[in-house]
C-alpha cells in the first residue's frame, strides 16, 4: 500500500510546490470525485456531438492548416494515434525524469478540470503512471509554446499508448515493459484524447514549477547572505530601517528589508548611525576645517542597496508564481467543452505567452540577484575593499596559498552566462506550421532557459555562502544576531575553513547540496526571534 501523502487533483488548486513534490516522489496523486463528474458530463456531451455529426476541430477534422479536411467517423480514432506518432519529433537530452513526472501531473490536473472531453480511463491511467513512478522520456527540444507543447506532450502521450520509452524508478526502458511491470496496460485513445493530451502547456508549466522552487530558495539564501555581509562589514543600521522603506513602499523592498533586519536583530556587529557622529568627530582632534575620516559614512551599494535591488526580484518571483499556478489550473487545450452551457468552443487557450513572459521576467530578476552576489564576493576577496579581511580570504601565507582566488572565476563566469540567458524568449516568435501558427510564445524554451539560469545562480550563491563562512572565521561570531547566529551554527557544523589543503570543488559540491537539496532555507521565519518586528 502506498503510504505517501496524497495530493487530490481537482483542477483548481495545484501549487508549484505540489508539482515538485509529485515529481520527486514525495507525494502521490488522487482524483477528486466532483471533478470526475464534470469529466463524465464533458465526455457525454462530446459523444452526443460526434453522433450528431457536428464538425469539431481535431475530433473529426485534421489538424493545423489541414483543419478543413473532414475525417470520416470510422477513422477518427486512428487520427489521434497518427497525431502522436508524427509529432513525437523532439531531440536533445531528455528532460530530467522527476520534471517529466511533474509535467505528467500538470497535464492530468488540467484534464481533471472537466472541459477536455476525455474518458475517465485515461485520467486513471495517468494517475497510476504517476503513482508508480513511470516518467515519460521527453527530449528537451521541440516546442514553440503555442498550440501548446505539441512535441513534448506527444512524447508524453507515447507512454500512455505503450510506445516509446519511459523512466521506471529512473531506469530507462520501453514504455510497454514499464506498464506491464506496474500491472498497467496501455490505452487505445479515443477521439479527442490525443489532441487533449498534446494541445496544452504542461511542459513549460512543469519546468517552470521546478524553476520557481529553486528561485524561491535562491531569494531566501540571498537574504541570509545579505544579513551575514552586513554583520561582517559592520554595515550601518539605517539602510535597513523600517521608516526608510516605508517612504518608498515597493512591497518587495519592504519585505526584503524586514527579512534582513529580523535575521540580524540582536547583533553587536553592525554600526549604529547615532553612534557614528561622535566617532567621526573624535578623529578631528586638531579641528581642521576639512579632514578625511577613516570611518565609512555610507556603505557600498552591494550592502546598502540590497533591499532596493532585491525588491523587483521578489516581486517578479511572486508574479511568476501566480502566473504558473494559474496556468497549472487552467483549461489550456482546444477545443474545450462546456457541457453545462452546451458549448464546444474553439480558441487559443493553448498559447503559452503568459508563462513565457513570466519566465523571462524571472530570468532578469535572478540575473540581477546574481549581480549582487558576485559583487559581494568580490568585496570579500579584494584587499582594497574588504575592510581588514585577508586578501582572497587566505588562511596561511599569501602568495604560497591562494584562498578563494580561483573559486571567484566560477562566480564571475556564471554571472556573465546568466546575463546572456536573461535575454527574452517571449519576443522571439517565428511563424510555422504553414503560417497557421503565425505567432508563438516560445514558452517552453523560456522555461528551460530559466531553469538553467537558476541552476547557474545556485553556483554563485553557494560560493558566496562559503565566502561568508570563511570571512566569519576572522570575525567575532559571538556577536552575531539571533537569526544569523542560528544559521551560522547550522552551516558551520559542515564547514571547514579553506586552507588550500583540499580541492575547492569538493566544498562547493557539499554546500550546494546542503543549501539547495535540503529544507534548510525553505522558511526563514523559523530563524526570526519572536519579538523581531
């Protein structure tokens, strides 16, 4: 018996975190009975329309620019099979199995809404494939993101009809063999079902869900690293004062400033503005008219402007979450069947422009986050900027040992690559399909690009976190704030000060996994003191 917690698919409330949990195997799926009643009504209405010989796109017509070719009722089920076989034309490396499983869950959720006219048998097979960890083999390349993810979802559909290959518990085997092992049988698709499977946005949405999961954690870690940096460099407190941000009330800015402020609350490491005036005046003992103080009057932008820089990052992430979750719970095939209103509607809900645009915005946002992280790394390492830390955070004899010198190249190159990846895909429409698809979204390319960019960003923030810990080895960690000290204690248990006796790559691999493959930074509020507001 499968004892995993279940996510009940209703077609209305699947979150990006649900998609990830299903994909990685933490959750199984069940089908909502009320939703299934809608599906039965939708199928019944479609059955009647076919018997009445109504002309319905993709049911008794051909596809795309051949939609004026009317298909005899004796051939309309063959039509669905031919659609899948011909459009399973992707190339490139396969989408990761856990993402492919997430894509299958998204497609199932949209069909469960009850407006696609498919049989319950199809929904139950898709459910059973997910719960038996049967992930379709889907090549990365092929979708233009309008008329949905036709190529990607054709490969997904192959598995349902027992053709092509799938991953069964991460082993790549023929689909028919995997279904047999799981006690399942392939399904001969009826009319509309091949089109309903393929003509949607599940691939871009599934990839986007995993991208959002990584991006959310990146933003949390960026806030932690910012709080560490403020303490390491003795940052001045008023840059994070609530009243400063109240008068420029971008929601993201207010939220980021509050998060950082609550993380370092209780610290003795930061500089209080009110104590700064006297210290500066004491340096002018000779009372000369103009003198140069050695005390920072303001911090550099990579410290002081963190809330303003990360504000649009948070807002873009929030927008992308809303967009992707709306898409995951939408009817996005064509035509759609609204049985309760006796309607069969032909339209363009398969178009992925919303997801494409959200992924492009997210790329710009996370690339900006990387710019901030990379500049702080540089401040740690440059002896002219790092405020008394050893150059390159070297432990030992400088010159003979190099500290973080070599590792900085990882951050610099990854940041540069991400700036290039931040160029938008959503504007790159190219007409295709004999100009039937004359403006397309490129949403799946945008989602794939965002996933890669987020992966690169993890490299950069992993290195910054290691630099934080190395820098803190030269500071008094007993003065850290409540939140930062709690996080430091957790991370420091896994950290070894880098002294050039080990291969740096090994520390990077270890900490990347710790930061991004655990639940350590899923919720920063657990590190806040209760009275931190």
